[in-house]
C-alpha cells in the first residue's frame, strides 16, 4: 500500500488551514491527508505557505503575500468596477462568501495551476502507482498530462472526468443517465474530535449554520421563528442577514471556523437546513448530528441519506412538519447520544477512509496491469463494517 501516492491540491483561493474550514472544499482538503495516511497511502499536498495539510510532503506553490496580491487581482478581474480599497475591505469582511473567487480564469487560479503543473511533473511517478485527486473541477494544470485523475468529492455542478466520487447518491443520480462502474459515492468526512457530543444544549435555542441567503432556506426559518416566539433562532454564517432579521427572536452570529463550529452546534436544541435546492451533501447537517443535535431539513437531496426520520431529525415538507420536529427537540424526544453515535459511525474520517481506499484500488486496477473490471483482486471487503 505504501507504493500508492495520492496528490491533492489546495483550493487556490484559500489556505489549507482551520481558518478556511467554512469552505467545505477547503475543509475536505484539510482532512484528506491524515485520513488517507491512516490507510497507508502516501500523500503529497500542493498549496499556500503556512498550510497545515498533514501530508507526507507539503509543496508550497506560493507565499501568503502572493496569495493576497492575486486575490486582489482576481477581484478586479471579476469586478472591474471595484478599486483596491473596496476590494481590501471586502476581503477583510468575515461575512464575505469565501467561494466568490472560485473561478477558473481568475489570476489566482491561473497562477496556481501554472505552478502546480511544474510541481506535478516533478513528483508524479506513474499511472500505475499515482492518483491526482481534484477537490474541485477543474484544475487546468493537469490538461494534456498522462495521469490518473479522480474528482474526489463532487458536490458541485458539471463534473467532467471519467473517474468520479460524489458526495451523495442524490447528487450522483442527478448526472447519471446510464450506469458507470467507475462513478462512486463517498460521503464527506470529519475529524470527530472537533464535534464533541453535547448532552446539555442551551434551553430553547434553534440554529442555522451556513451561507445566509434565500437559497439556503433562510426565509423559511423566518416563518418557523414566527411559530415559536419564545424560542431563540440563531443565523450563523457568511452572507447578509439583514433581509431575515424581521422577528425579535432571530439573532445573527458572525461566521465561525475550526472548533468554534462544533461548540456552537452543540449548544442548539435543534438545527435547521431548509435548503431550496438539491443539497449535494449539506455538511452542517452532519456536523450538527456529530454534536448530538437533531436536524430539521427538506425531504430531498443528500439529507434524505444523512437524516434518519424521527431518530436523528425530521425530513420536512410543510411549515407544520418543521414545527413538529422542533417541538420534539424542545421536549427532548431525540436521543442525542444515538444521533452522535450514528453520525460517528457513518462520517468519521477514519471510517470513511476505507471507502476511499476501495475506490482508489478499483481505479488503479485499470492502470496497473490487473485488467480493470476483470481484475482478480477484490476490494469490496473494505466496505464491510460488520
């Protein structure tokens, strides 16, 4: 196993550090190397100065100062009407959505990929032994390179490679018009030490953690809050909360990162995730469950896979469904330890690591002389949790 080398780039407009963990993709890169090293893989990480990837080898593609300059240039590229002063103010605002610069043709992405291509050519050995894992699509550095390329956590639109790992079956089925043996599902993965079980949440507090916007269902939260005037509803995350601060029992909490996220979610009697779109995964819903907090969410998308109805939360269609679930939580009808234990079993990164190992071994069997689908080596026992 030590012969297999995984190459993982950082998300170019972020640094692989806990401070950027409110970006789901940066958070997954942060946990990827320790997770896969636990299974004996060798991991090379390519990122920005001060990255804390936990990889065997950390290759610095640019300094923090260069990142800062390129982020300013990227904002000017996307918003030519903005001057440097207004851009710096936007960058310093913690409510600004970190994914604003997730664009292939921005100066930061172009320069990152230029340097990544050089580093990959120096460190990628062979298609028989090495896999390049893309946390986002796409990295132009790999264009025209003879490498094994895997999209390693698809929760975005328009994936484009042969080998694909989706965050949920709901998201995979959105794109699958016919069967493909090398499209897989591996859920998001978490360092469970950052999400401690909380058996004593705050009295009468319900919360939301995520991007504060209409698409995430924040207007529905307003309607729910009207039904519980004596319950405190907390909106926490990036974005503008003003349109949703219409009820006296709704309060705003600025964005949080790292272990603060678990501390916050553990204080809640219930968490809300009423997204108005098919959620590819909805990490906040699982993070809440890791803390023992029940989640009320839409009955479609990935939350149909992550929430066990009436056990770890409620999958809802109507306003009264949400009210029923919240009242259950207020009345302590959910077993918070069961919620936590189930989430740990499913989403602890060291458990999920075996699912990635299965995928990577299956894919390499196509390239290492073992005849791909006909390979005599079976790996499916890795998925047996009994």
